[in-house]
């Protein structure tokens, strides 16, 4: 019997380790019990149970957009918002500092980053990118293991009515390597609650020891599992609830130390719980998803959803149902919380999710255009009562989803043609070329998410060149990391001979006025026009003029006109692609454009032959261009704000901008103070908040000569010259009598700009240093990056305030004081390196410097007191003799004042033991190995007597 039970336990351990997922047909009910309950009632029962029966405070779900935590793309667990409590950094005057026992239902997104389920969604019956996590917490030892387990068992068996014999539990079985004993306390608690001995399993640290990260609070956990089989055949266990007992801290050296306060952190997925209570084998068969699946069927005309997976799912129809249902929930929740599809970080992940949903809805389910947006009201109906931000923003969510869907459909159609054309040219075992995949991807030109592209290829039985793609991604990352500084590239150039030949032939300068052909839609998004042009000349990499180029050749293209912005005036070059007119399924990626003597040279790679005289159509990378426009308009506002703060004679000494960040050099008599930096940011914020129109107009250069306040750099400007004015029409800004240029930003500028200032979103100066004497270099970010920088700064400010409070309370022992000193050091490093407001960095650095001095003083005082106490103890033990030789704790050594060198004394003692010693005249330490401690002490005594 013992052998068979051990074997069964081993099989169960392996089953849980493999996958906690529902398998098999999804439409068959599990059993007639427990009775079905609506998801809304299940959620309410959880919250009411902890509030009414056990005195928990109900707190609202945090936004899925992390606040002040750059390590996360999305909030992915209920504990995220309580991290300051676990870390001991909570502001003592904040509302959170008073939390003792709380419960909530937290919106979570696991897509992108360390915890991502995106690629698994649709393939099985249980994965989701958005889910709700039910949780209860006890902080500071309010309650611990026994109460947490008892509450969980009471809720599951008495409130929800789950049969006890369908529940299994696991506990931490210990980790000898880490010196951790098995959590027998949790095991015994479950047994005392009535769980069968055969239903209690132990696991190692991989399964049952929870850690926040590489360092920080951690502890054993115990999990509650549900048996899907229900006494029919072998158990099929899925995890329902994880109860974490935070009682250790993982130090930087990897060691574990006990925490002064213990916490309980639990999490249970609502979707899984509802599936159990509604007797289904799939979370998609619950009433959280059934209204969506019904709406998808009605709106698409696809066959009904049957819950099939794998090979049984012909045409991947049911997979498409699950993808679309999951993704529209994620999109709705994220947009309601202020995360919009974009080009980096969480917005980029959301853009991938939206485009993945578009592809499945249109290509697999044959949905009509605008279909995704029509599903938003269904999401609002199912979730809006508990998350009111969905109801409040439902119209905006539907509009954004529909608009991005429409924009992507054209790219998807073209991308499909390019994929099909490429596949026709591949041999039976050839990989899909990385260069083509890159040009199709979000990081390239058409905006097809790479995971979606891989899925499309998988459906055709073709593998992608992943190694080549990784190389291209690395090159792109290196390129983007350099964009905060102007990069002097050895790109294609037209030398003096090539330019002379063009002039001899009478070739006119490139007409690049189409770069200004863009407009603002009523929704606030931008529409960029394509540009048709003729190839006038082609150049090889060495600058030789040629009539044609071949497949795979890097070349320079000279066109009669272009809508690409060539790098100048501190603004990074556009990038994008061109196609031959009449052959739109072959992309020619354009890496950059540069000005050469009035001509615009486009640097491209030819996937096929191209010749002089070909008609082409140019498309700029819209997200890249929009990022540059946002930063350029922000640069003008920053320049104006600096003049408002530092004085009207403040001069710009240069700038460079890209979609990632902007760099601005300004002439200053002294470094900017934190107050000045803060004031500059505030002035920009005011202008952004007013969402003023940005006017641009070409005017005669002579009209700009005597306008008070008009900004121009020490450059040669064309005639006519372009004038950019914020909030005031150009004609009025140039009227000398209006004085408008003294009250707003008016500059001579050839760059591309936003049409309204509101799209800047925000601006934060994140770096500042003296470039040369009299010149200060500022680094700034805008939009979502700026908001994240502010949140990081606020989070660090709260940690500094908490450290100040701890120091004010004082420490009772040296170890506690040293921990505080170490925390101050960690905070100092974090403040030094974080992307945060520079004015706030400077203030926190000053505060932390003072805190470190106070912490070190406190340690010295405690050590002196401890040393005095040790001295008295030593004198009492050694009342006779001319000297004392003994062992003392290391922390007391700093107050010793020897009559001879401590380092030499330690060396004399450690050398005979085969060890080493190091230190100073005052303090030393050493190592060595001996079985005779008395002999070592005798050596120490003899050396000391000889020296005295």
C-alpha cells in the first residue's frame, strides 16, 4: 500500500509539473455538482466572504498599467500594488501603511515580458492574456498560515460547496541546499482541517517556494488543486489557489534572512474557479466568455464554437474564437486603463494583441471590417459592473479598436501577398528569409507581429529563419540605443563628382515638400499620404552611378520627389519602404534618407531588380515619423520654457531627437537648479495641457528679420523659410506689433511637427550635465515614457521617505542599523540610475546623502556602546594578566584602539593556520583552519606580549 501511494504521489507530482491545463473535449460537463453559479456571483461571494466573515477591507483593483515599477509591462498579479508593504518601503503616512487585512479582485495581464501567455492563447482551453485574480492579504503578522488555510478551506467547501474529496493540497517539502526545512506546519494544518493524508503532497522550491524576484521578500507557499476526474480514473489536477507565506528575504548574496514582519499573499484565478463551479472543462465555456463567443458567431457567420483543440480543430476555427474573445477583453481593459496600442513597451504588446485578433477574425472567421469594435459592448456588459472604467470609456475603446483594425487590414492584405510570393520561391526545406520577415514585422515596415507571422508560416508548414531574425533584432536594438546621440554613419554619400554630374545633366534638386503631407483625423490620429516618384539615378555602395541594381544589393536611390524626411536640423531621418507601382507585393526597405547638395539620397536594399525610370510609391514608417514629430514639437516647447525660466536671452546650442528621446544643449551661466528644472517641466506641461494648434507656413526670409522673440539658430536658412508657431497663426506671429513671439514658441524650422501640442502627452527632463563650461546638455522623454518616469520618481520618493521614517525611529541593535544603511545605499544606486525627473533625482540624492551620514553615525554610536559592554565583559573574565586575548563579535572591532598594528597581529595568528589576513592599523580580519583554537590563542598572546 505504501509503495502504491508513493507511486501515485509521484505521478501526481509529475502531472502538476507538466501542465495545470484542461484537456480533452470542452463541452462535456464535469458532473452534476457543484451547482452552477454566475461568474458575477462567484466574484461577489469571494469579496463578501472576506469582508463580512473575516473583517477584510475591500480595495479596488489597481490599473493594469504598473505605477512606478519599470520592471513590469503590465500588472500581472494581485500582489503588485502591495509591493511597497512587502519591501518595507511603504510611505508611513499613506493610506496603504494602515492596511492589515485586505481582499480584492485584481485585473491582470500576462502578455510580453517575463510572464507571458500570449503565444499559448487559443491553442488550449485555459490560457488567457487577461484574467481576474481573487486575493486576500494579511500584512505585518495580522494572521498567518493557520488562519489563511482555514479561510480558504471554509470558502471553497462551505460557501462554494466544492466536495472535499475533489480537493488536493501541496506544501513546501524543504530545500536542503538552502537550509530550509519542510513546511510541516502547513501540512499539519491541512490534515487538521480534514484533508485526506493521500491528498496532501509535498514539492520542492520550484513548485512551492515563491519569490518576488532575484532579491526581496519570499517564502513557502501551499497550493489548493481541484481534481477534474472526480473519482473517475486517475486524478487530473489543476491549481485553483496559491497561498504564499512571506517570511524570508532573499539577500543580494543569495542567502535567506528572516523578515521582521510576516505577510500572507494569496491568489486564485476567477476564470478557473468559475469553470469548476459551472462544471465545465474549459474557462471559455463559462459565462465570462459565452456571451462573447455567441456575439462572434452572430457577427462572423463562422460555424458555431465547438471547443475543439489541436488536429480536431479543422481550419483552426475554434482557436480563432478563443483568440478573439480573449484579446478583445484584454484590449478593452488595457485601453480603459490608459494603455493604448503603440510602438514600445506595453503599448507595443497591446498593438500585437490587436493585430493578432484582427488576423484571426478576418482570415479565419471571415469577419467584416469593424467587427472587433462591435464586441466592446459585450465586454462592458460582462465586466463593467465591477470595473466601471470600462463603462466610462466604452465609446473610446470601440473607436480606437476599430480605427487600428482598419489601419492594419491594408497591411495584412499586402503582407499576405508578400508571404505567398516569397513561399513560391522557396525550396522544399528552405527557411523563410529573416530579411523578409523583418520588413513585415512591427519592428520593420508593415506592422505584422512576429508571433503572428510565425503562426501564419506554421499553418503553411514553413519555418522562419529565427537565427537571422535574432541578428536583425540585435542590430535594431543597438541602433535604437544610440539614438539619444547623433550617430555619424558611414552611409552612402554623393561626392563632389557625382553632384557635379547631376548638375551638368540639369537634374533639379529633390522635391521633398510631400514630407509635410499629413493631416489630423477627427479621432486625433494622423494620416500620412504616400508619394509616387520616379527613379532618376541609382548608386552602388561606393557611390558609382548605375542604371540598375540587382537582387540583394544595397544601393542609393535618387528620386524626383520624396515624402521622406532626410536627417537635418537635429531630427532623425525617416525610415520606411517603397514599392514599384503595379508590383505592391515587393518591399524595398529604406533605412534612412540624407541630404546631399540639395538632393535626397535614399539608402535601401533591393529584394529584386530596380532600374532608372521605374515608378515607385514611398511609404514612411508612420510610428517612427510620429515619434519624431512628437519629440520635435516638444523640443520647441522645451526651448521656449527654458527662456521663460532662465530669461529671454537664453540660447540653444544644438539638439538631436529620435522617437526614443530628445537631447537639448542650452547656454547657461550655471547648472540649472532643481527648482528651475521643475519650473521648465511645468511650463511645458501647461502648453501641452492646453492642446494648442501648431501652425506652419513658408514665408519670405526677409519677413523674419526683425520679429521680437523669433528663435533662429546660427544656420543658413532657405528662402522662403518655414516658420513654426505654437498657438498663434504665423501671419500674426510675424507681425512686429503683436509681440506674439515673446509669449509663445515661434521658430524657423524645417522639421516635421505635430499639428496640436496635446499629443506630446508630457515631458520629463531625465538627465542633465555640463557639456562644456557655459553649456548644459538636457535629456528628455515624452508621452508614455514621461509618465512612467514620473511614476518611478514618485515610487522612489516614497521609499526615501519610508527610510527617513525608519531612521527617525532609531535602531536597537547594530544589525538593524546596518540593514538600514544597506537599504539607503541600494536606494542611492536606484536613484542614480533610474529614468526619472532630474529635479527629483537631485533632491533625493541630497536627502539620501544626509541619510547615509546619519545612518553611519547611528551605527558608530551603537558599536561604541556595544564595544563598551564587551570591554566590561572581557575585563570581568580576564581580571589578571597584562593583556587580554579573546574572541569578539566583528561589529565591535571598529572601536578598538590597539597599541600595535592590527593587520600584523592578525597575520601572525592566521599564517600558522595556512590562512591570510588583511586590514589596517586599527581593524583587521583573517582566515585560517585549525583544530586547536587554544594554540591559536596562545600565538596571539605571545605576539602581543612581544609587541607591548
